[in-house]
C-alpha cells in the first residue's frame, strides 16, 4: 500500500480538437520527455453527494484504477478550470478495485459518475502535460505541477499559463470547464449505481 498526503496539485486544463491533440502529441514527442501512457477507470462520487455536487464541490471523492492499479483519492479545494487542490491518495494492490467499490457502498457511497479515460503523459518545461482522450467523444489536456506550499500556487499558475500560451493552447475558465464536464456526463460518462452491482463487475467488464 502506498500513501501520498502532502501534494498540492496546481492544474490547468483546456480543450483540444482531434487535430490539436495529434499535433501536440507529436510536438511533445520531439521536444518533451515521455513519461507513460495511462488507461484509467474512475468513479466520481462527489457529483451525487448533496453537499458537494459539481460546481460547488470542495471535496473530490473518487475511486480510480490507473493501468490496473486501484486507488482511493480525495482532492480538497475548489474544483474548476484552474485548480490548486491538496491531494490525498492511497494505492492498493492489483485486483482489489471491486473490493473498494464494495467498501464505499458499505459506508454509504453508492452512486457515482463512471468515467473512462486514456492519456499520454509528458514533461515539458518542468510542467507535466497529460493529453487525454475521452473514448468516442473528445480530447483535452491537463498541465500541472505539484507544490508543497499553497503560498506558491499563484506563481506556479502563472508559470504554467506562460508555457501553455507559448504552445498556443486554449484554457478552460470555470464556466467553460463545467459546461464541458456536464456535456461529458450527458454524452460520454455513465451513472454507476451500486444497487445494480454484481460480484466482480469491474473485473469482468474492464479486466481489472
């Protein structure tokens, strides 16, 4: 088991067309440093927690599995196009994602937004860029840095914005970001309800 409780994630996001996704990927292949590909399944529970929801949330509670490694993750802070949130995560062993879903249901978290994402991750100018594909739907990017102090977030946000501007990338503001998330929830994501869960559902469906 692995834990991480000290990271503040400074993150900016923006939309990409398919052509922009391809061009940015080719550029980062040449000029950046490739880190890894990610295949991710996640359940966002906060959308269905009355005190959280979407635009108003300050706690982002999720289960996710990345390249078949399950994880409990909570992000604390305001969600939006530009974020500076504390991230708390616990990695668990391969094969235990269904158990995590059952544990969450036992403590009352029975409904979430199920999302599938594929991403290619690069480092460029000391910024981590994730180029993300929502299968059969759309593309976007995330640009982030991890910092240990909230005091440095404004400076780091400015640094990331400068790099994105040099790359000609558009950024979401809060309004356009939430409109995009709502579109994904309507057209690409699906509602997970534990009432319909069957044993080993995620293992059988996603080979986890």
